[in-house]
C-alpha cells in the first residue's frame, strides 16, 4: 500500500502552494481535507 507520503514530497507541495500564493492556513485546510478523504476511502 503506497499511501505514505515522504517529507520531501510534502515539502515540495508546500513550496508549490507558496508559489501559487496560498497561505499556510489554506494549505493546512487542504491537507486536512486530503486526510479526511483517506479516512473515508479506507
């Protein structure tokens, strides 16, 4: 099962989000939504 995301991947996503102009708060909400989707898909 390949659901583990490496810190490197998270970091790159975060940098992408910053370049796109997202705030830390928006990024956190986005990740929380992803986590909830993962929980639902189990």
